[in-house]
């Protein structure tokens, strides 16, 4: 049916309302809307949010289809309530040309579970020596607006300055993986008491903070936009807060795992907790939560980083860094931010839909739930409680740190331009 009536949903967590979808658009929002000719979804007080937008996803295709593909990754995204994801450039070959970003973009269109917006590499081959084809990627069918060497830091200040100058011409943004490489050689986890006790190489907070400090000053000098990927320390929060107080055009993201997990988890030596940047201290976690609440940190981004079993089922030092996150992100945010009273559901919509869409210029996403808007929607059973079972994931990979942990909330329906991609918690 082309018409769908979502009945009794708490729009942005407010009072129950009906939402009528006709084709790709929302036709009406109100109470007691007629169901004439419409398929009815009984929401029973569930929370209705705009479709979530992830500014930081690794889909691995092309080149690492053993970890994830655009199809499996977008299915995972839809299962987690996402209607748009931004796919990072560290593929094989690297997404540093118009041809590669167009390939990823068209695969997303073909599969149809959510919109895929490729992120272009800042430098050729992520090698940090020569700017990639930024203009050509922007002018391509993919219309790239976000550029990042994520997985590696653009550590050369001259290259970073040139990238900021270049993207300014078309309103793009450089998303920086803030990691000073010389300070993290051989690092295995957060530098602190736990790393000293375990005898693992420490990853100091200053390795992140020094790059952020440099880059916000470069952005100010150039008059361009910079976005900080997976911010993880209390010190980084203070630098971004200071930069915003000066009017510097900087935005920042935090991952769900950095809002919940600490470096104490590493005592298990379970490589599922090995991630870049590393899990930090309880003090850092609390600072990140407060910063997300007060707006210093703009958005939540998953840094969904799938790996095959053999890359995680090994000794700590040899294990790959990263965690899957698309299918658990909203539950972790509910646990850490909503149930603690730090965010309302309307705030969640802001941090996980409105703002990431605005930063990435994702047309048609992050829009109000009102008549005439695209029907990109997510329905959440916030009363649900259940243990995380990765065997049921849509992602090709299972490297979640939440296996067996009880988390709240469950996405029951996701709609992409009025078409259900998830129905009753299952992929359509």
C-alpha cells in the first residue's frame, strides 16, 4: 500500500499522535487521523524519531567484503533505525577518486535499505602526502561533501591546511581522525593506570588533543569547517568548547562505546574491546556524556567497524581495532543519555538525525516529522529490555562489545521515503 498510518506514536517522545504517510512523504500529523485505505501500524506509545543519520560508518566494500558489504552494512543500518549513512574512505582501493565513490554510492541506491553517502579520502591512498581528487569527488554523481583519511590522521599541517582551503570552495568539511602518530607508536590501549598494570603500550590523551588543537586553529585561520571524529577524552572536550567559544566552525562526534565503556574492560584481554581511539577512563566517559548533553559534542556517530572472526579471535596485540555499532547505537544512547536524564528523545533526534544530516549536507534526512516532509522515520520500543545477541545481527561481522549485556530499546520499524525497511523488528 502507498499509504501507511502510524497510530499513537510519541513523536520525539511527546504526546501520542498519528502520522499518515502517503507515498514518499508525510501527509499529516495529528490525533484521530482516518485510516481510510492505509496500512495501520499500531505504535502503542512507542517513540517516533526521524530516520537516524550516521556520519561515520565503515562498509568495507570494495576490497574487504569478508568484513562487510554495502548490502549487509545498510541492512545493519536499517535494523538500527538509520536511513542514511556516510561510508568511510578506507576501502581497497581507497575511495580517493570519483570512480570509487560513485561505485559505493550506486551500490547503496541499488540495495535500497538506506541512503549511502560516500566520504572521500583527503589524501591519495590515505598516505598523507598528496591531496586526493577532492573537487572531482564533489562534482561526481556521489556529490561528496565530507572528506576523511579516517583510520589515519592527516598529520602534516600543510596538507591539512590545503584540504581545509580546498573544501571551503564548495562548503565541504574535513573530518579528522585526531591521532599524532609519533605519540602512539606501538600503543595498544589508553595510557594510564590500567596500561601500566597490564604492561600494554599506552595511547596518551595528548596524542588526540594536540591534533585537535592544531586543527581548530587551522580552521580558524582558513575560515573553513573541520569535524572531529570519535572524540574520546576530557581534554579534547575542553579544546572543542574553547574553539566554539571563539566562533571557530568546528563540530565533533562521540561514539556510543566511548559513552559507556572504559579502559577497565581491557583487563579481560578480550580483543573485542580493542578500538581506535582506545577506551578511556571513567572520568573521560562522564566528560563525554556532559559534553554531548550541553552541545559541545554535536553528534553521536557509530564508527561501525566490522571485522571477520579471525581478526578478533586472537591475542590482543595481533587483533584488529574496531567494533560494530549500527545495530546497538540507539540502545546505548538510551542507556547512557536518556535513562540518566541527560538527553530527552527530542535531543536524541537532534544528535543522531538533525545535526549529522546538517554537517554532511544529507538532503532529505534530518527533517522534522511534519506534513510535506520526506517519510524517513524510525519507531522505537523504548520499554523493551533484552540481551544483545550478535547471532541475530544483519551485519556480516559480530565484533560487538555488548554480547550478553542487557540494553534497553528496540527499533521495530524503519521507513525510507515511506517504504518500510524494517517491520516488527525484522528486515522487510
